[in-house]
């Protein structure tokens, strides 16, 4: 009996090299990041640190959430990333903590200050910073390639379907409606060239802030007064003080009560050019519909019927 066992063991050992050779090797992956740097990895990363919320959400959207070992402090979606180590923000990322997590890939923004420091410590870095819908589509493909995922097209289809749903749902009376979307006190606004501005245009809205000013310019408050938007979109905690700003009580949106107030969770969706872009479109459509239902546009302000 013992001799038979020894024979079987010897047979298995003899076959091991051939079995190992037959196993598919982990495929190397490479992407050219937003710096123009070609980043190559011998295999899809198993320990990922993400230092930008939109990148965190993208990693999860392509099915690699379980590989995240740490994120920036602002990454809070999906729910499972909230318990991961938080490693600071754009300007104060904790390099020592990142190194201690032994990542084989760190995803971060182009504007991050720690790229060279991490690379000097032997950590592979990919800098990606989506700002528009086209940017996100490209970044989605790159993250999918890095993680070895085949789900990028399905993610994009879901986004496109939600945007089309929002286009069907929005009140036709909103077409051409002048809208101001304030993203932060200052005031800072989302212009036509921001990804939210792109969504507004697809929904038939007219953004009062031109794209030539940059995606999120700081405005002179008098600019908004002069533009006189019919609808304002703003964070709920900022909305109460709008009418107290000099001259703002005269703005149509405030006179006629058309203000969309977004809570913090909705604000995150609207601030991140990531896999929830379709959800952002639906939020905007619902906001506009509620505002018009509560305060219909005067007949004179409605678009003329087509002949």
C-alpha cells in the first residue's frame, strides 16, 4: 500500500511541470495615462489604491472593487469603500500610509502632488483625470484594461440608457431654459464645458455660463444677476442665502421660486464624471420637472410652437 502511494506521489510530481506550463500566464497590461506615460504591469493589479472618487467608482463599476485597499478621504461610493483606509486628499495624501498598504497600482489625478514621490519609492502610478463625458469613456476603457475587465461597454451602455431616459422624461417646456448651476460658494459655477454642462445641453437646457471661462469658473456675482437665469441649481445648504446676495433677489429664478436644492449625496453624483453620469442626468431632469411643476414658466417665456 505504501509503495502504491509512493508511486502515485512520484507520478504527480513528474506531471507538475507539464501542468504548470499548461496554465495560462497572467496577461501583462499597459495603458498610456493622461501624462502621456506608458505604464506597464506584468499582470492586472491585485492591490489598488485610488485617490480620486471618480476613479474609485470606476474601479468598482468594472468589477474590481474587492481589489481596492485604500482610497482618498472623499471616496464614499459604493458603500463597501467607506470602510477602507482613508489616505488624505488631493493636496495632503499620506504617502507613508499608501506605501504601507503595498499597492501594486495607485490611481490618482493629474493634479496630484505625490506622483513623483510614489514613483521614486517604486510604486506604479497611473494618472487619470476625467473632466468630460468623452474623458470618462476613455478612462473607463483604461481602468477596464488595467484590471482585466470586459465590462466597460456594459457600463457605458447603462450610462447612455439613463441619459436617454432623462431626455425622454424632462418637461418639453424646459427646452431652452436658462439655468445656473452653482457648485461652490465664491461663487463657482459649472460651465458649458463641464460634464454637467454637457448633460444640461443634451437635456435641452441653456447654461448661462459659457465654456470659454473653463469648466468650473469663479464668477463675479453680478454676472449671474445680469444673466437672470430662470432656474438655479445649488447645494441645499447654500440655497437659503441666495436672496440675501446683493441684487440676487431680482433674478427670475428667485422671484418665481425655481431653485433646485441638492443634498450632499446628490451633489457627489453631480460633481463626479464617473460611472454615475447617467444618474446625474436623471437628477437634473427630476429637478427641472419639480421646479416647473411648482412654478410654471409664464406663457410669454415658453418656446414658440413650431409651424
